[in-house]
C-alpha cells in the first residue's frame, strides 16, 4: 500500500485526487521523492504550492495549511475592521 493511502491528511487526499505521488509531483513541478518525503514525514505542503493544489484538486487552502489559511467564520469577518457590510454599495 502506498504512503498516500495510509493517511487522511489534506495532502494525502490531494495526492489521491491527482492519482499518484508521481502525478501530484508533476502537477506542482516537484520530484516524486519530495512528495514521498512530505507524506512519510508528515510535513505540510509548502506555502508556495497551496493555492495551485487547491485550484487543481479542490482541497481547500484551509485544509492544506490551516496555519496559513485559518477557517474564518462569517461572524469574525463582520467584526473585523474594514469589513462593514452595511457600507457596501448595491450592485448595478
């Protein structure tokens, strides 16, 4: 059984969606051995690949790197400065 099937991490799921470690490596322009290393050592996907992997696999950036892209609730967005939805102009 391949390493990517032993884990249910977001990275492992993205590798399965790509079809294999080799296919995933080609998708992001890295070597298969690098992908193997990330999976077998439980390393996070490097930041420079997150948005590309999200776009190509559908695995969200929040799942791939929650440390960089934390899940934000609608309530938190409404409370944050500069996000007053009441000041928005209606679409024309």
